C-alpha cells in the first residue's frame, strides 16, 4: 500500500488526469476549421497524442524507480521523450517534423519574434517579483527545481551538459510535444480552447496546474504557426531560470553569492536591452520588405 501511495504522490496522479482529459476530448468530433493555417495539413489526431501520453507515463514511472542518479534520470527522460515522439511521427502518423512548422523559412525572424514575445511577458513577471518586498521565496522554488545540480557543484563539464539539456534539448522535445497535441485540440475546441487546454496539460506534466509562461508559448505557436518561434521562446525562458540558479547558488564555486534583488534588477536591464535590439532588427527587416514591395 505504501508503495502505491508513493507512486501516486510521485506524479502519477497528474499523468492520469492528462490521460482522462485526452480521452474525453478524443471521442468528440472536430468542430473548428483550420483552413489557411499549417494546422490544416496536420493529419494526426488526439488518439496519436494519447498513444504518446501512455508511453510517456510508463517510461516516466520506470525512470523514477529504476535509477536514483539524477544525471542519468534526466538523460534517459529526454532521450526517451524525443525518441517516442519521433517514432510516432515516423511509423504511425507518417509525417515529418516540417508539418509541425519546424522549417528553415524565415528562421531568424521566427526566432526573434518568439524571443520578443516571451521576453515582454517575462519582463512583466520578473518586474512584479522585483517589486515584492521579498522575492526570495519564489526564487527558492526555482532552487528546489534544480536542487540535484548541486551534486555536481564545481564540475564544469557536467554543469555544461545539464545546461544544454535544459536550454536546448528540453525546449526542443517539449515543443514537439506541443505540436503533437495542439492541432487536434484546436480542431475540436478552437484556437483559445486549444491554447488553454494544452497549457494545463503542460503544467500537469511539470507537477502543477497552470503556468503563464506555458500559456504564452502556446500563443506563440498559434500566432507564428512556427515551432521554431515557440522553441526559441521556450529556450530563452529556460535560460533565464538556469542563469538565476547558477548565479544565486554560486554553482561554479566562484566565491560569491548574488542577491535575489540584484539579479532581478540586472535581468530586467538585460531584457530591456535585448528587446530594443530585437525590435530594431525586426523594424529594419519590415521596412526593407515594404520598400521591396513584399
């Protein structure tokens, strides 16, 4: 009984809720037209996502109980995450990732647009945090999320590997997951319904019920109709959290500990500078296209 309770409280309850949500919507008919969007050509359904969700639940539980090494857990999880999505696309759906909006056309523009949108939202979120008397509790929550990293404190190669997981591999595979589930939900409950329900599912996968950042990432995918934009935005968001943990926890043993307020203030200034640079680049690009008659 104690084993079953431990399994339930370890996250199984969230996976079961996700499966129930998908089943409820999968049996409904498509009600919304996707003509004129990339979603119109996406042939997969919620049953394809349900298959992946079942596989995801199984290997997530197995990884948690088969090894106690944090580094091996993370590596196995993201490897299986990508491989399972790839296998479903290749052998069941028989479409490649280009159908998701993962294409080279306007690559830089899609990256910059995605980063600019998430930057504005995160500027607001961090700004609200900066104005609170004690932002420490929120940031301590981020520390708890990365607590296993302290096991490798001072080990540069391992820390760099973990950073690459969270800034490159995790955003890429999680946005593939978004692409797999968003279109079927969109066709059943519309654009805003699809954005909201995929946000809830993403949040459940992370052990909570809602996340403003995940809502914005879904909006970016809809607005830009490019998975490149949401991947770039997701990567930028993760990078800011990883940087916060590294500097406030002194992960590289530099010998100092940055205060929460000073980090947030510096981050907001960097955000403002990046926003200005991106806006200038996009503005110049737009004027050039107008002058050329595009």
